[in-house]
C-alpha cells in the first residue's frame, strides 16, 4: 500500500495541475487572483505558524522571509500572466523549465562545475522549449506568455537556494513568510485589480484560494518535509501532463505533435536531471 505522504504529494500535484484551468477560466486578472489567493493563504498559515515561535524570529530571519516572499510573489505574478496570455499547458511547460535555470544558478551561487549530464539535460530542455514556441513574434500572446513563463521559472528556480540557506527557520514559518511577503508584490498593482465579478468568478477564486492554495500547498509542504527530495522532484513533474490533459479536456486546447514532443523533452530533461542529482548525492 502506498504510504500516506506519497498520496498527499500526488494529490497536491494533481491540484497544481488543474490550478491553471481555474486561473484561465476566471475573468479576474492576474493581480486580482494573486491578492485573493495570498490573503486566504496568509490568513490560514498565520494560525498554523504562530504556534511555531513566529514571534521569536530574529531580524535576519525576518529579512530572509521578505526575500523568499518577494521571489515567490514575482514568480506567481509572472506565472498568472503567462497563463492568461498563453494557455494553461504552455504556461506550466514554460515554468517546468526551471531545472535549466537551476543548473547555471548552481554554478554561479554554489560554485559547482557543470557535468556532461547537466549540459545534456539542458540541451534537451532547450530543444523542448524551441518546439513549443510558435513563430517568434512578440505581438503574439502565446509567444509572449511562454516568454513570461520562462521568466517565472527563473524566480521559481531561485527559491530553493534561499530556502536551503535558511533551512533552520521552521518550514511553516517559511511558508507563512512566503505568502505574507509575496502579497506586497501584488499590492503594488492594486489599481489594476478587478472586483466586478460574477458569482461563477467568485466561485473560481474561492477554489483557487482554499483548494489550490491552502489545500495543495499544505499537502505539498507535508510531502516535501517527509519524503526524499529525489522522490518529490519526480512527483512534481506529474503536474505538467495533468495540466495538459485538463486543458485539452476542459478548454479544448489542441495538442499538436510539436507541443507533445516539446513537453516530453522538457519533462524528460528535468526528470533525468533530478535522477542524476540524486545519484551524485548518493555517491558522495
């Protein structure tokens, strides 16, 4: 029987996979979606985090939480914009390229030397990005959305480096700071928000806030805390095919051969990268 933490991780990834569908379907813009999700997420996590000595954090630790929140906020904002401009599957595929960013960030931040395996998986992932890109035209929303998604992947890739640097801060406190200090990133654009929404839109926003934010991220936090990192990395990439299938079924998005091939290359490259990394750690 599958251990409960694997089930929680799989359920979290399933929710991550269907999240872009609701982001695309709700008529609210990216800023409105972010504010609603972050207010709900921050409020919920505050009650969990306050029992984890939140008030005892030092100034340097609060500064770390601000940095984590800022990076997460920019990642979310660009991701939501990517979904709105392109399609759910294209946005999540673009963000799935964060493994490429992590390779050169590892070299720059941790001063490690890239291996041939690193370079090979990077080439595979770049080939996948090339296949999913339409004709390069910035007046084309699909192209712009994919490029914004690639930028979102960069900020997503930076997060683990900061999280690892401040691992001594309780995971729940870090999760609270991630949401609380991501909120100001969205509040900067408060004037762009849209609140004249239908009941259906509010229903979608509540699903995004409680199910896709509180539910999915709480499950994922538990899973990533208790499961080996190599396993969680592999589970995470299941979110991409889930998003693609959901987008095809519910939004009628066409799945061309180039798109499917590009997805296989991007996902495959990241899975290989995770396996190589796990093997390197095991041999040390």
